[in-house]
């Protein structure tokens, strides 16, 4: 193995040598025997001017490179340094290809050196990192990076990263290294020789690895950490909850000792008592707990006490991953620290969140000849991840997800479950999570799994009678999704492709090959089955293309917030030749699919007598096939019900992506109301459910939530616990009077006016501003107008869907700038935390009324009108107020925060219903006036 590495970084005038771009700085670090032994850095005269944006990015000016050597003069030293070395760079293709082309330009031959790309190696060896950009990795790994975008600093930190990666590689078990070596021929990096040397060395030291890893069937997996023996209980069965709570929360108690500065909160103590009483009295309760109450601990403490004393589990359900992470990483460890008795806590998610070791083993066994580059890297990353993970949860991994991704082929979805015949059963991550949940006192889960558990015959969660539903304002929406149906072209196509009708890797071909090998007589003609599947796929493609055209042709289609066109339909009331053709095609698909599935099931039946004699792999093939056939049947049933049946209590609609594929059509149905189903299938089966959120009431009333959730007949207790924050002292609500009324101007004129107002607020304010929109289209327009108004780069603009990255990445970028505007919609109205100086100003562009032409909302409005109710006041207004309260809650997050909320929608001050928004807020001072006067008042106050 070559033990000499040269880590290189270059700064250039642009991307293309052919278009005249040249190098302006070269940095290099030489590593021998895994130590940095030499460094080199020089500015380079590009013999052309440096573009302004490159000068701004790097800090390198024309003046600085004036007397520097040319690239031609640098070549001898560079070539001498690279002789006999491995060329290393972060995104090696750019640095190497740029150098190659410049060397050719100077008359030199190709640079033939082995290479390592630290981006690629980081994706493999650091599979849980959030980002693989050099700046992000240095921050995540704690590496010193003094001067980003300068070649010497970038080369040094890349060298540090390489050393860290090589160290990580040495720590991997032999089995993992051997599997990585099999994949390495397809990598960009020439890692084969390095891996082979490490394997040879590990062969002599293999026995020690058995202690740290579980080596089984060609995979190395981290052994589960053995729990320490639990301490003896300090609490006695005679302790009342009051005495238990007082011991923990009183001055000098375990709670105050756990914090450097513990804030005693009356609301938190009150909520603890309410939750305990609900569990003790077998009653359901709605608790609106204002921001800053500390509601997580307020329900966790009585839940833990109840679970311990009654030996009965309590389920804690959240809507969002951030809150789930907060519970697991912050609140549960604190709880375990302050409790006088041990408590078992388990996290349980939906099955597809967990890796299937059986499916991953099969994917590795099939080789990588047909795999894409991303799939090969995903396999390598998972091999490394298996040596680290205890949960096998995809949320830990930084891999592409969704249909078509590698994860979709190895997730534990139940399709390929071998049950007790699975050789991985005792090591299965999903089964491990279920077993932990079965022994737990507190089970942390999400609304989606809770609702899946509610609608499925075989429960996914252990039996429970007490639950806490946090972020409860989302519960009805999630229940609606799980009580409805949906399908799309890809969902059907995917399972047909998994079966295959001409692919030797398809399940169908492999089953027929197995039949020939085992001399199993099949009663089904192979070509007949393949023909049916092929015809099904062609018919499905045509059906979904017709549905796509039908939405485009229908003028009553509406646009969703994600840019899709939607159309609400009633199957037996639609008219026209195109719809008739759709129904005929749907029936043909149904009949063909029914025939095809029947024949596929007959194929499986033929293996019944020999099944027990087959190998695990062959049994797995048949189980996999059965699972796929069952899922195909399920999707076909969904299509039949969505297209060829009609439930008067449900709403049906189609969605398309106007610029997407012509068969990219999605069919949905949802119950118009879920209250009755929730009452019968959930609340009536539980003794006590605590539903809590910061936003449950409208002007102090819980009637809206009670009706949505079907709780009116349960004698539900309601409690409002005010926020401990002093909104009178900490916040201002500012309502500009010089903004045009929405109905008086066009969408574009309104966007221009909003952009000017936001730009003025930003120009006159210090710090960061969060701007909340109700429409992505409006967000894009306003973002562009504000960008045009900002002549310099002193103001950082970060736009959801415009600036690349997840919500977490956008938040991180926002916090990096002293002066920035974050433009957000949908998910940014809640679940983000920007305390202190991270946010001083919040702008709400419009009152958050949902578009009334959204299919499900329109059906709810129509139903309310049929029942003689005012649809606007009964449905639209309460929804908007809940959303508005969520948005308002982004500003004040601690008792030290201070800031202003600007609302750029005159309706809040000029309409009767606008008063309902104001009356649902905490007691915050409200000011009206011209924008300039409000800005001045804001500046003086801050």
C-alpha cells in the first residue's frame, strides 16, 4: 500500500479551463505514515483578471497575485511532490480534472496517480453526518478551519479529515473491511490496496473483534449495550403523587439539582397535577399549555409515576421528529436522573423506519454489477453504520430515501418478513424495538404509528390504556390520512417491477428457476403470467396518463401549496368520453390484475410440499414474492375503491405534477369527518388520553377541537395553562395600516408591496427576521423582489425551496448570519426554536386561511353548510386561528426573549373576525400605524 498522500486544494477563477479559467492559489499537505510531514502553498498569477464574486469568496485580489508565479512555474514542484503519491482532494474530480487540463494546456502528459475523494470516503465512513460539504464536516467533527475558501486552510483541514477517516477505517472489523473491499472497485477512490493491507493485518488480530461486534452471516453488527442492573426503588407504594411531586420539585429537590438555574413554574406544577388526576380518574383531558410551560416534563413525570405504580405502560405520541428527538435526547435522560426509581423507556416507529438485515444481506449477495453509484455507496455506508447503530433507524442515516432509493429495497416493510424462519429474527432491529416496547414503562412513538395501530387488526403497539398525545392539534389530520386511501402509478409499477416479467433478477424469473432446480411441477404457464404483468403495466400507464389529462382539461382544478394541481371528483357523477375511457381502463386493470394475482398465488402454492426442504435463501425468495403479491393486491384494491366505488362520507380527488411525468398522477380519498371513528376506535378503547399542545383553544374555548376529535360524549376535562412569559413586557404586535387590502390589488402587486415592507423592516432593524407565508408561490415572488431591492450582500436571504437544504440546514444557515431573512411556509409555522438574539422580528404576511378549494377542506365546508352551520366561522376561521397562534409562538421562546410581530394583512384590524385572532393571543400590546412609525417604535423599544 502507498503510505504517501498529497492532499491538494486549488482556488480558481471559475469552473472551465476551456473558457479561460485559471488557478489563483494552490495548497498542499503531504502525509506519510499517517502524519503530516510537509505543506506547500502559493498564490498563482492566472494572467487574467479575477472575477468580483471569486474575489469576494476567497479574498484573493488581482493585486495579491500580481507578483506570484504562473502555473507553468509551479509545475516542477507540484509534479515532484506528487511522484509516487496518492492524490487526495475534497471532491477530487474538480481539482484533479482542472489540474489535468491545465497540464495538457502547458504541454504535459496526463497525470496518472491513484486518487482518494474525501467526499466519497466521508459518505461511506461517516454515514450519520448531516452534510458532506467541507465547511459542514469541519464544524460537525470539531476540526479547525481557520480560513475557508483559501487553498492552504482547505488543504490542511482536508488532510485532517483524511487522517480521521483512515483512523476510522482501521477501527472497522475484518468482516466489514472484506465486504467494503468487494464494493471498492466501483468507487471513485482507489481504496482497494489500502483495504487489502488492512484486511491482511486484521487477519492476525481477528479474535478480539468478537468482543465488540456480533459477527454473523458475513456481516459485523454492533452488539447491543447491556443495561446496568437497576437500582433499588426509593419510592414506596404509600407515597402519594403529591408527596412524590413535592420531593422532586421543591427547592433543593432533585429537579433543581439537575439544573444550574432551575425556574420554578406554577403552570408546570399545575399541569403535572392535571395529568395525574386524568390517569387516576380514568378521564380524557385537553390541556392547552402556553409556550414556556415545560409541558414535556409536566406530562412525563406523572406518566412515569403512574406506569411505575400501576405496572402499566403509558404511550407518549408526538407529531414531529424534532420533538421526539427532544424527548429522547434531553427530557428522558433528565427524567431518569431525577426519578427516585428506575424507568424503562422505548422508542417505537413504523416498520419501514428500520433496516431489514435479511433484505440487506440479499442485496449484498446479488453483487453490484447492476447497481448505480449511489446504491453502491449506500451499501458501503450501511455496512459501516451496522458497526455503530443500536436501533437500525433510518433517521440516523444520511442516505437518499423514498421510492427508487436503495433504502426502499432494504427497509423492514413486512413484505419480505420470514417471521420465525428469518435467520436474522433474533437480531432484527424492528423486533428488537418491539421487544423493548413490550417491557417499557413509557413508549415513545408518533401519531402515524398510533393511528396505524388503531386501524390495523394486529396491534403494532403493546396493549395500553393510557396515552399522552403531544402536538395534539395535528392528531385529527393524521387520523384522517390513516382512515383514508391513496395510490399512484409508481406504487403499482414498483411492485410489478419487483415481480419482473422479463428481468432475470425479478422474483418471477427466480421462482421459475427455483422450480426447475427443485423439480417442482408448476400448474401455471410462465409466459402467460409474464404477458399479463406486461399488459397490466401498459394499461396502468395509459390509465394514469388519461387521469393526468383529465385534471389538466378540467378548469375547476386548483393548485396545492406544493405546486400540484388537484381536482375533486365523484366517480359516478363525472361525465365525458375521457372519463368513460378512464372507467373502462380501470375495470380492465382490475380484471387483469385479479387474473395475474390469482396465477401468481398458484405458482406459490406449487412450492408448498417442498418449502421445508428449501434453503433459507430460497424460502426467503418465496416469502418475498408472497409479500410483494400481497402488496400489489392491496394497491390494486385501493385503485379499485378510489376509481370505481364511492363513499358518500368521503371526499375523492386527483393530484398531478403539471411539469412532471404524464403518468405522475395521485389518487386520494379521505373521510370528511373522523370524530366518530376516533371516538369508537380510539378514545372509547382507552381509559385516559391526555391531549396537549400550545394551541388548542379558540378565544378560550375547546369546542372546535372537541368536535374534530369526537370527544363531546366523553365528559372531557379541559385546562388552559397560561405561558409564564410576560408578553406585555416581551412582545409587541404591530399592524401596519399602509398595506393594501388583499382584494383591492393583484397577487403580483401585493407581493411587490410586501417585499418593500419586508425590505424596510430588515433595513431598519438589527438581527434576524423570520417571514411566514401561506403560499409557496407568494414566497418565491417576494423573495425575488427583496433580492432585487438588496443592492449589497449585507443581508443574507434564505428561502425555503429556493436555498437548497432541509429545514434544519436552512435554520443553521440563518443562525450563522448576524443580519438575515428566513422566508418560510408550511412547516416553518411551528416546531422551530429561535431563542434570544436568534430572532428579534417575526413577519406574518397573511392570515393563514387554507385555500377553500382544497378538496378535503371544500368537502368539510360543504358539509357544514348542509348542516345549517356557517362554514367560514365553523371551519375556516378556527383552523386559521390555530395556525396563527402557532406562527406567533415562534417569537418568544424564553423569559429573556424580546421582539415584535408585524402582521402585513389588514384584515386582522379591519374585519370583525380579525378580532378573534387578537383575542386568541396572550395579553400582548397591539399597535397600529404606518409602517415607518411602527419601525421607529420597534427600534426605540428594542
